[in-house]
C-alpha cells in the first residue's frame, strides 16, 4: 500500500491543494469574510498562494529526493528490480502535478477571489 | 517491495519437468469443469460469467440505441408529433441512464472479468462468486429498470436527475424512485466488480510480472476500478439523500428548509465527471494492447502511458465543477476547475501521441484489419471530442454552449469515440479467445464504415445545431428555426450507425461459436491472452520476464500447454490460483477458490428484489427479500475460508502455503478496499454537511435548531465503542490453538457487537430527546443521516461479528485460520473510527460555531 502511495505522491498533493484552496475560498466568499470592493479578498488570495507554495514545495522535494519520499511512505528503504520504474513514474507524475497546481494557484494572482465576473 | 519468495527457480531450466504425471491434466480439468444443464447458472468461472456479462451489456447497448433512434425520428424535422413530450422525456432519461450505467461501465468490467485472468495467466480472479453475484444483480436490476419504459414508469429527469425537478412536488409517482433505487443498487454491483478487479490485478499476476511489466490493459483496469471505489460512493450518497427526501421529507435539497439543489449537482458530478474517464481509461488500455500487435512492435512510451493513466485518473476528480460553470459559482472557483480541465488534457494527449508513435515505429506497415480500422476511427473521433472538450473547459465559451446541442455532440464524440469504437475493435481482436472461429473481416469492415460514417453524419452537425441555439432535451422545435436540415442529416446518420451495429450482430450470429479452443494467437500478439487455454485458463503459469513474453519466447505456448511452468495441475484437489506479491509479483501462497453454487444467484435475485420492491412501496415483501438475501450471503460466506492444506510445491523448487491471513491475505485486501468505499461515502456526507452549513447557517443551532444533547451522550457512545474495540483486540489475542475450539472469544465478539449497537442507540436517543426532527430543517436531516450511515456500517459489522463468532463455535476459526475473525475486527475498527468522527462532527461543530 505504501508503495502505491509513493507512486501517487504528486497527484495526492494536487488533490490536497485543490481541497485546501477550494473549500476555504468557497466558505470565506460565502460569508463575505475579508471580501472587499469588486470581490477582491486578500485573505483568500494569500491562503491560496501559501497552500499552493507548500504543496508544490513538497511535490518538488519528492521529485528531487525519491528515496527519502519512499522511506517516508513505506517505512522501508527502496529495493527490488522495480525501483527504477517506480521512481520514474513517481517523478513524472509529480512533474505533471506541479504543472496542475501551478495552473490552479495562478488564478489567485489573476482573478478577484470572490467576484462572479458576469 | 520486501515480499520474499520461498524459493527461486534456476533460469536455465523449467520449473517443472516432462513428462507430467499421469492424470494431472485430467484432475485439473475435473476441478474446473463447468456444471451441466440448469446448474450452468451456478458457474462462477470467468469463462462463463465474462461472456454472459458482455452479452448482457451489449443487449442494453442495443436497447438504448433503439431508444436513440426513436428520439432521432422525432427530431428529424420541426413540429413533429411522432412521440409526445412525456414519453420523449422518459426516452432520453432511460437512453442516457442505460448507456452510462447499464452498458458503458458494466461492459468494461465484463471485459476485465473475462480477460484479466487470461492476460495475467491466473486461474481466475480472486472472488469469482462476487463477480457472479455482481453480474446476476446487474442483469436482474437492469432488466427491471429498463422495462419501466414500457409501463410509463420510467424516470423523466435525464440521466443526472437534478432536483428540484426530481423532488416529489415536481415528479410525483414512482418513476424517479426506479432510477434512485435501481441505479443505486446497480452501483453497488459495480463496486463489487471493482473490488474484484483491484485485488485481482494486484495479487494474481504471474511470477515476475512486476508493476513495470504489467500489460497496459491491467493498468487501465486497476485505475478504472480504483476510480469506481472513490467516485461511485458520491452518487450512492446522493441517491440515498434524494430518495429519503422523496420518501420521508428530510429536506436535503429543499431551499426553504435549509437544503440546496446544488448539493445534488456537486455530489452527482463528483461521480459523473470521473465516470467519463472511468469509461475511457480501460478503453485506452485496450487500444494500448492492440496497437503494438497490429504494428508488430512494442508500445512506444510504456512508462509515459502508465503516468498518463494514473494522472488522468486523479485529475478527473478535479473537474466536477466544470459541469456547473453556469450555476453562479465565483469566477476563481471556476478557474480552479478550468485549470484542472486543461491539465487533464496533457495525459490524454500523451496517450494519443504514444499510439501514433507506435504505429509509426512499427516493424511492419500497420496491418489494416478490422480492429485497426476501429482504432483509427477511435483516434479521429476521440481527438475531435477532446478538442471540443478543451473548448467547453474555457469558462466564457461554456456559458454560450451550455445545455445546447454542442454539448450533446461533444460528449458523444468523447464517449462513443473514446469507448464504443475501441470496444468494437476489442470484439474483433479478442473474439478468438472465446470463439472457435474468427469474426468476418469483410462484414467487420462494413460494420466499421457504416458506424464511422453514420457517427460523424449524426453528431458533427450537432455542433452547428448547438451553436445555432438548439437546446438539449427538447422533444420538438418550431419548423422555422433553421434547424430542420441539420436535424434531418443527424437522423439519417443515426440510422446509418445503427445499420453498422446490425451488420456486427449478423457477423456474430454467423461466425461466433462459443468455445475456448479458437485460432491460436491469430494476430501474433506479444502478451499472454492468446495462449492455449481451458476453463482453468492456462495449463501452467509462466514466469514473465518482459512486457511481451510471447515475442521474446515464441515457444512459450507449447511450454505452457505441456505443463512445464508453475502449478501445472491442482495441488489442493480443487479450484485454486497462485497469489503473488503486489509490486514484484513473487509467489506468496495458493488461494483455494470457491466452487459453483446457488448462493450468489439467490443473493443477487433477492437483493434486487429488496431494492425494486421498495421502489413500489411493497415494504413487507421487500424486507422478506432482504432477509433471504442476507441468509444467502451467510451461506455463501460459510463455504469460503477453506482450511490450510500445508505447504505445496508449485515447481522450480518453490514451496508456498495454502492459507494466508493478515495483510498477506486476499480477503484482508478486499476488506481494506471495502473500507475505502465506506470512507468515500462518509467523506461525501462530510462534504454535504459542511456545504449545507455554508449555504444555510441560519438553520444550525443555537438559533435555527435545538442544541445538541448534553456531552454525556456522545461520551457514553464513545466509551461503548472504544470498549468494544478493546474487547475485539483481546479476543484476537486469545483465539484457540490450531484445530481447537473456544467459547470465550465468540462471546466477546458478540458482546462487542452489542456494545456497538448500544452506542448507536444512545446517539439516536440523545437527539430524539432534544426534540430535533429530521424533517424540520436540513440540519436535522443531516444529524439523523449521520446516524443512518453509522447504522448501516454497524449492521454490517454486527452481522460479520456474529458470523465470525458462529464460525468459531463450529471450530472453523482459530489462531492460524483466522481470516473470518480478522475481517470482522477490521470492519469493527473502521466502523468505530467513522462513528467517533461522526460524534465529533455532530456534537462538536455546532458547539464550535455556536
């Protein structure tokens, strides 16, 4: 099970990022907490940027140090003939996830946090 | 990674020598012999249930297709009155529902059930009775659901059944209930199949078939089944909430009492969007199997395709709101989902380019057989569907195209292109595995061209019809809108497409002859599915050392047939298969498999009866069916968990046990996957709770509802559950020695079950004492819904604990043979954890915000 978690570390971090940016953004906007003129909300924007940076940092760390990430996920040291394959797939998934997290996080810089815009 | 084998074969010799002992093959054939006569219905082997499953799914495809033709006839020109509005509403609802729930997902599961054992050289998947149960439940439930169209009882709310249209006020009668209970039930059947596929792919591969050598179809099926585990619970919860609101008035979706119709859309599309990829990924896996064979070259970018499959599986869960762009959600939220929609296009593109590269890199020119035709058709159609998918992922464009025929064109390009064309390629490609004759190349090409031309003539004009303003789901339109010609063309195309399907049916009738000894490897595939086979799959199980083992060792078929590889006979005297480790695929133990039986048939029929009779409010009959179903399940379970038969030799000096428990056991894996399903269902509930609070905080306590009961109640419940958990742990350490009996451990199990039920009763009693009503507000409904969800898992846990206790009393559970106990204990711990989380939420959250 731990090996499967290791394999999917990047997409799992992407899922964490999406949950942590969408949930609070929806709630804070619904209650109008921190919402200013034109639907801007610095609290929401800041939260999105911090969460995105954190998740992207972790994905980048896993990408650069797969051995350590494997130990963290499974509690054992990497071994076996499948290790190069697992590392390659994990890294590629982490790279794709980094891109997906960047896409989602960029929204906070480009759009007002709580406006309908129509 | 640390699963060590019990021995390692020497590479310079076969695991088993010739000649094989006399009677070895006959004993194997006897163990796997299909029952005769009416008892064939009790068969559970993949070679019987797989084709049955495919045939049933194809029947639903044809039936739903006929409904489509009726709709196209109605829409052929403006102001047509061939079909009335009410029937038209039923037609498009049943068409969409049948195609999505009764055809697309089941046919893919069917292919998995039938082909995975062949591809992975296992005797069968690990829970063949569960597969057979799923199939019978699906056939009975599906046929009853579809037949509602003949009695004016079919649902009318489209395949997504949005409230408030589907609430009792706007959809009186039983029509919507047939959808809610029928589809909810069929989803359970799909989950059963998914558990089978996940554990099958991870644990029944041949030795040496590491994750790095696993055929892409197996990867596709693994991700497909994993997605079902996380996506389907959301729609199951949604159907439960809507049915409970319709039946008992708990206002989850009624705005005036704190509910919100948009909650349905969130839950439905959290399932509904991944559903598209649930359908597509296995089809992509099929294509990745066929393209290398037709090009006679290894797949280009194997690792990239694995990455693409996993990434698509994950990212597809981040797209659900892109079906809700026009519902008034803030623009930044839409941007998150638009971004995910763009991101998912990358892995899809990787696969398309990989297939094209494989074709280009082929050792020979691509063999233009019927499967190749359908694959090229798929590439053309699916790519166009993908491009319009990127268009509707752009929020401003979606505002314009939403709910128009443009969207109808887009999703048919994706679904028919992405799934139906690969499926027909597969029919032609894999037919020789179960047919003694090939299907006709000539008729196949006719079928392809009629379907390809017919499809594009039908759906391409719909892009224009949509952009010209024609909305979806209209039963007719004024003749002066300028839509007539485009619609007439679409109708002609639909009948052309149907003619292609008819040609395929004729081909099957003329040429398909059920039998396991068809032409051997007619396409010269590199993978294992065309190896000589019997009802037991392959005579012996090879050690796999590459991704294309047959290309690397052309004499492999003869070696397998001669019994030179692992497990050339039956070592336990019955049906069995080799279980290997999940990552490196090293032999771990022999799993003793169940025999044919009526129990799963009875369980399926009466489970279907329970749900369907509930739909028409025949409560007493429904409960009777439910009780018979539970008895059938217990009888079924009683025949499993066969005793240890010691260490056995499978060849090559490898000796493995014939029993396993704990994390090595296949039953432990199934229980873990089942708990993931339950957790996903509960997570959907948790989301619903927070969502409705965000929408209507005014109905939450202290202002809008009675305050929660005193803390003594939840604390009492928690103490009972924790006490039960400690008792279970105690009982687990004091299971009697092998072969002995004990009455202490069963008594403790029964006590723990009682404590769990007591905890639930105390929780409900506490809320009743505050005067909180489930019908007063969405808050009250959610509080009691939590208790309802806990009650479901508690009921299952109590049954499993009592079952394990009874097995102990009968001497079938001890310190070694302990799978029944371990399963009950695992579910107990899960149920307690979920219930404790629920206590914190239900009692803590209102106090936190109050």
